[in-house]
């Protein structure tokens, strides 16, 4: 090792070689509003990461800071291991797609897609080839000569995607790009964006407040709340191992029940609704006597006949048929409300309101969550 202390040049940061984007200590404040609390975020190349969270949780703020359209109060951003946070927006090699398609109305589809290439002074031959190839990619090769107003909403959004993908930006940021489309078109476009992303191995940071969209599209979800990261992980992680009440509540439906740690031995035991059971899955501090929240997903609640042994007695309050799923709301003896979901089967016995039943769940179903883990509640 060299005797002289070596300093890492500030513009090049040693990091995991696969970190396409790295944010460190990013923060944005408006007067007394903390739009984004100090936030770190890493994305490997080719990842599809979704910022999910309620309105006002800081999703757009984080995106705008990365794009350089907003100046951060603190923090640094690296793209491909190069410091990007003091570069202007246009020099960051970032593509953006917004909810409003932001196509130029007076330009044809061809000229709209060619625009970023013209700005980069590509030759006209190269531009023509790239635009044609990208129109094929979004499956609209026949609309090059049309104007945006001559396209449907879904087609316009595909052209906006084409205009972003055409110059192969290092990172693509999308803020609710499907927000203006109807449900069916949304589903189709979700699939198409995923396909496009996979085909090009693009690194995509996507914003939505639709949990189904986030679950369907993402490699990882970054759940935001009150300007900060509540939890980051795969859709599976967030759904099955939520780290907080907020996460359990935000993603999917859940029964959140009060419980208490009875013994904190090697195999901790928990009490809930008068039942004692072994803690199998916990994101909580299991110290003896600690109050905890127990999460039970509705699909893990099984309903049996009222006469079944070892079940928890309940009365059916209401039953709703949701197509492929039946949702039942049940009331326990102490007044607690429990929701159950099961697949619809024509031959299945569906309990009727007022009927006494018993409920059960598998031993690994309960997830234990600390009572006070939610940010800034
Ligand atoms: N220019 C601004 N001036 C003052 N406050 C702002 C400004 N922009 C954003 N905020 C505040 O910062 C917080 C985060 O806003 P942001 O737009 O990032 O939320 P979001 O998660 O994108 O919400 P949505 O889902 O509604 O788009 C909000 O409380 C918002 O009111
Ligand atoms: Mg927003």
C-alpha cells in the first residue's frame, strides 16, 4: 500500500460495480414542508424499481431531483459511478415520461420521436433508422406521418415512450405514465412497458400510487411515506414481510390485530385474540411483554362450519362476490372484525350473513409487526 494517503477523487465513487444509479442523502425542503427527507437509493443496471406511496409522500420530488429538474438541499447523485448531481438536467442522460404525454402537437409522430436525436445532432440517416426501429418496438409503425391529435390516448403514450427510449438514455424515469388511461389499456401498457424495458435492459425508475401496478411491474418496490422510504424490497417481500403497519395496510388488504409477546425465548410465543401461538414470521422486536401488531392476510383466513373444533368462533356479517374471489367480513365474539378472501368455486359452500362459523389459519400465516415502526405518523 502506498505510504501517502490517497484520496478518492470526489467525482468518481467506488461502489458496487452494478450500481447504475446511486442517491445518497438526498433532501428537499419547502419552508416547513419536508418534501423528501434524507434518502439513499441504489439501482443496479436493468432494474425496474417503483416508487409507490400515497399522494404527497415525495415520489415526484425524488424523481425530479434525480432528473435535475429540481435542486436538492443536500445529497449527491451518481450515475454510472460519475457524480451527476452538479450536472445540468440535459447532461445527465436521463429520459422522462410523464402522465401527460407532452408530445409536441404541431409536429408529426416522426418528428416528435426524432426531436431528441436532432438535439443530439444525429445524421438524418441515423435518425430515420432509429425512429423507424423504435416505432416498430412500440408496435405503431404505421403512424409516423400522423399528428398526436390523430392518435388515441394509449397510442400517444406509446409515442411518448418511443421518444424516450429512442436515444437509449442511461436511466428512464416515469411519473404515473399510465394515470390517464382506462383500466384495460393500463393493463396492456403495463405489459408493454415491461417488455420494452426487458428487451432493452433499461434501468427504469417508475412512479405510481397504484399498488397493483407496482406489484405487477417491479423488480423492487420502494414504499414511500411522509417524504421518506418506509420499506424497500421485492413485491413478495413487501406483501409477505411488511416491516410496518403502514406497509401492511398500503399493500393489499390485511387484518391488523393487537397482540402481545408472551415469552421471548428461542421460540417466542405471542398472544392474540386469546390464542397463544409460536411466532414464525416477525419484523418486530419480540421482547417479553411488548405489544405487537399481528397481520393476517384475508386469503389466509379459512372459514369452516361453526361446529369445527379448534377454530375461532365468528359470525358472518356480509359476503361479497367479486368475480373470481369471495370476500367475507366476519365478527368475532369480542367485536373484532376479520376479513377473509377465498377463490370462487361453483360448488363451494358460501356462508350466509348471520351464520355461525369458525375461522382458522395456517401456523405460518401471522406476521408480527412492531407497533411503532411507521414513519412520521
Ligand atoms: N413547489 C412546492 N412548494 C411547496 N411544497 C411542495 C412543492 N412541491 C411539492 N411540495 C410538497 O412536497 C410534498 C411531496 O410532494 P410530491 O409531489 O413529491 O408528492 P407525490 O408523492 O409525487 O404525490 P402525488 O402522488 O400526489 O403525485 C407534498 O407535501 C407537497 O405538497
Ligand atoms: Mg407525484
